[in-house]
C-alpha cells in the first residue's frame, strides 16, 4: 500500500529517516541529470522492499529540487521577471521572450500530465517499462548528442523550437524516460550547445514542478497528516542540497565534455533492469 492510500485511511506513514534520506539524495542527484529521477524513485521500493513512498513524497523532493534550480539560475529568474514587467509597459525584452518560450513549452506536459494523473495516476510504474525507457531514450540521447550541431544558444530559440522541446517533454511522464534527458535530447537535435540545452531544460522544469508541488501540498493540507508534512519538508530540504550541488557539477561538466557518461550509465542500468524483469539472470 502506498503513502497516499495510508493517508486517506488515516493511518501512519511508514517511512524511516533512512528512507527519507535515500529518497532525497536520489531525487536531488537524478532530477537534473539525464537519467530519470522518477524512474529511480520507483526503483527505490522495488530494490529495498520499503513501502512505495507514493506520489506525495515524490513531489515533496521535487519541490526541493525546484528551489535549487531557482537559486542556481537566479539571474535568469530576475531577467524574466524584469522582462515581463517591461513587456507589460509596452517594451520588447529578451527576458519576456524567454519567459514566454518556457510557458509555451510547458503547455503540452501540463495538459498530458493532468489527464494521466486523473485517469491513470500509477500508470507505467513497473520495472519492465523503466528498463525499456532507460535504455531506449539513453540511446536517443547519444544519437542527439553525437550528431546534433553546437551552433545555437537559448537566445536563438524560436516559438517552434520551444514547442518541439515541450512536446518531447510529454514523454517524460513515462518513468525512466527522464524529463531532463528527453528535453536535452530535443534541444541537441535542433542544434543547441550542451550547456544551453541543459539551461533551458532546467528552466522548463520550474513551472512543471511548481504546478505539481502546489497540487500535492494542497492534498497534504486537506488530509491534515502532520507526520507526513514533516517528512515531506525534511525530504525536500535534503533534496534541495543534493540538487544544488548536482546542477553546479553538471553545468561545469557540459562546458567541457559530452553526455556520453550518462548514456553509458543508462545502457547498463536499462539492460540490467530488463535482465531482472525477464528473468535472464535466473
């Protein structure tokens, strides 16, 4: 039984401090790396025999990573805020353009996410699906990074580019795909430089995580589960620290190297998961 079910029936929430630390670190490290945070979070209860942490705890650690990306890209946040202010006063501004592109790129995943959360809240959360998506989209990342040109930056994005990356982001609703991985793949395919592909991908995550976090925090308040709320805040804080360090390391890496190490990791992990799922190791 997952956390959501326990809360609805007024029961306790069987997550230990160790469980929370593991979830937070896994989320913080994998959210912005192209390896799928949701896939890793689904795998935690599968391999540890801990109870599934449920979507509420998943979102709590996502909120921690949201604060981390907003802090790291505070200059972009300031630029977009000031740009929107100037736009409202009738002046064109690159900050307003970037904000508009991010909003546009977010529309497809919000629409698809709302539908799936309403009708199929626990869809695709299986080791077989995660194995195939981890492997397949890892190979796609390699192809995009290998053959994509490095000529364009965030400032060069057009409406069609943002919409294309946004449509690709919908695939990340399937665990194992990786939201950052699929959006970076799409960005590389249209010729964006690696650091800029990562930068736009992370900025795209802000409205998505903010929307999901707001809905789930409302559920916590309605349920009135104090212990679950405390656990969620603890997990979010730890995820914030882990994510901030990970973002800094990733951006430094992409300024001088490729996505190949992440592709290798995904191929090994995906292959291993499929071997377990289909009993090839028995």
